[in-house]
C-alpha cells in the first residue's frame, strides 16, 4: 500500500525509464512547474479573500456540496492509494483490488454516522464536537494531540514519497537531491496553508482531483483500447502474463498464504473502513459547507468520484500486469508502487518514444499534484487543531481573538511543516510501509470511538473521552512499534533488529476494539458529569441542525 517504502530503496526500472525519457525531462519539469505556479497563484487569490477565522478554518462555509465533494476526493486520494493500489493489483491480482474496496466502503460509514451530525455539532475541529458536552481543556488537549499525531504519520509517508518519486523522474541522484525535493514540497505546502488557509487549500484539492481523474481516465481508455474495450481479454492477458494463471484472478494469492496473513487483512480492512471517519483532514472538510444537507451531498459526490477512480484502478493494475512483466514491475519497486508510471510509459509507446515520455510526465505530475494537495490538507488540519483547540481554548482559555487564532494557526503550520520536512529527510531511506495504514488505525482507534460515543451515547463522560482517545492512541502506536513494520522482517524499518512480538502489520483488530472498550470503561467508572446532562441538547443539535453555525 505504501508509496514510499520501495521507492526510497530500489529505483530499478523507474530510473531506467527516467533515463530513457531524459531528452523529454524538460516536459516533466515544465508540468511540475506549471502546476505549482498555478496553484500558488490561486492560493494568493484565495488568501486575499480570507478575512477572519471562519474563512481560514472553514473557507467561509461557502463551498457547495459538489465543490466540497470534489475537494474531499482530492484530499482523500493520496499518492499512496493512487500508486499503491495499482501496484498491489499488478502483483497480487484480486487480492490487490481488495484494498480499493476497503477505501471505498469507508465512505458509507462517514456518510451514515459522521458527516451530518459532525457538521451540525462542531465549528472548526473534532475538538469542538467533544467540547460541546465535555470539560473543555482536557478533551481539547487530547483531541489536539491525536489530530497532530495522525497527521504527522500521514505527512511523513507523503513527504518521503515525493522526494523519492520526483528525484527519480528528474534524474536527481543521491540523498541530497531527494532531501531538496522534500524541502520543496514542505515549503510549498506551508505557503498553501499560511497564505490561502482553507479557501486556498480547497481550490488546490479540487484542481488536483480533476487532474487525477483526468490522467487516470486517459490511461484507462488507452489500456482498454489496447484490448478492444474487452474487460475479459484484459483480465485474461493479465492472468497469463503474471505467471500465476487463474489464481491471479481469485482470492487468496496474497492474503490466503497463512492464517496470520488472513487475520492481518481483516485488521487492515477494519482500519481502512473505520479510519476514514476519524481522519482529521477529512473531518474538517464537513465544516466548509453552509448546511448539514450540503455536507451529506458532498459525501455523496465524494463516493461517486472516489468510486469511479477506484474502478479505473482495475485498468491501471491489470493493465500493468498484462503489458509489463512481473520482473519489470518488481525491479522498479518490490511493492509495485511504480506500476502506474511504467504502464503510462509503455502504453504511450515505450521509454524511447515521445508518447511514452508525455504520458510518463503526465502521470508523474499528477502523482506530484496528489502529494501536494494531500500534505496541504494534513498541515491545515493539524495547525487548525493546534491553534483552535490547544492555543485558543487550552492555553488562552477561550480569550484569544480571531486574529490571534489565525496567527497561531499560520505559525503552527510553519512549525508542523518544518517537523514534516525534518522527519521526511530522516526517514528517506527507511521502510515507511505501515505509516499510512497506521494513520488510519490511530484515527479509528482514538478518534472514531470518541466521536460516536459523544454523539450517540448519553452516559459518555469526560473521563470516557480521555480514556478512549489516549487508550486507542497508545495501543495502536505501541503495537506497531512491536510489529513486523518496525523490526523482525526484511521490509521492516529496522530489519536488523527483532522486537516484533505482535505478529500483525496493522494493529486495528486489537486497538480499535480497545479504544471503544476504554471509552466505555472510563464512562462507567467515572462520576456522572455535565456531559450526561448535555447529551439531549447535543442530540437535537446533531440531528436537526438547530443552533448549528
């Protein structure tokens, strides 16, 4: 799933592809430059329209359901899913496609349980929902810490992926070149947030979504044209060329190897399905629309757009399996994360052709745009939580003005961006395969139980909220530290060490129920407080919108 882990360690065929298209490298640089300049121009325009905290945090609540749905799609479809799912399908066939099912089904949870009540109950952040019933300072502190940790995990994977991918495509060798790319991405994302706030970030995400869908559609049409628009022919050729025969199109090739792998897939699927509804950069998007009805419509649009994209990954993944050898894909990247760029180059005419270079440049530019849009959304979510939850309501005890809040958000975005740059440089040579999945697991373990309990359980208390957030957060992080993601495996972050007593790569199967359990125990054991008395008021507000901003 991770874009970054093999990109950073095994250039292989993608390096050869980049060298083969070296005479067209000007085209790649031009596409990158045009996108960055265009989006920076939009960010400056949006920044001039940002007047107060509502504009900075929620884009003035002026985006329509369609616009927000498009922006949610741009925020959600990260490079890890764009490149990772195509690679997983190319190498594992049916089992690889199961990734996209998990990502898509997750939106049904967000639609049914979270979108509308959250829009009605909060103002800018997840902490607003909890603070409506609970004691302000402790729950906002917990919510802020959880938001920042989830965002940092997600940011790290995107930053390292940007450095590795762009350095290879531009022919930049050595760690210094990759580090410079990481710095460039970090600086651009800081500019997006500090100058444009939510308005600028939203427009960047909408543009990125259009580019991603457009680029994927072009490659999809070309792949189907190659096989006379016959899906059966495409799948048959993929199965035959994979060397695995009919097993390539059947369940069990990757996740049916052992009992542990089957359980690990269940754990991963649980994290993906439940984690989306707890991701901070997704949750804050529900505040950018004027009504709860628009929030629901935005999720409906997002489901349609994201669903269409993940259907096209069938063409990307199986097309790569049919037109590229497994050796070509794995030499470029053992996890298959460069399958989509390699397919684009092949379908365009090969490494030495102008068409191949154009499609390679296009898909690579789309991947870069994807990274920039996602990191901007993550930075905005974490800086908003710091400024609104921690600074304004914990440190200043609600006495900060809108101007002071926005200034704190801009300063914190610079700090968080600097941390992401530093960690991205430090982790440049590490396997960060579990970071994106870990972000989903932490969100599902710490954020989602607390949100659902707060919205729907009368007896939920402040102590229950704290136990749920910190319990889910701690259990998910600790289990990953002692899992094959960190040590005890050739693909681990530290392959020479072996402290992996937890056999699963994703902790969701344990940490998610633990988060719910801790929230229940904390509430049962704790004294009844104001949270119980205010449940009825929150219920009316969340379901009807009465009193919503």
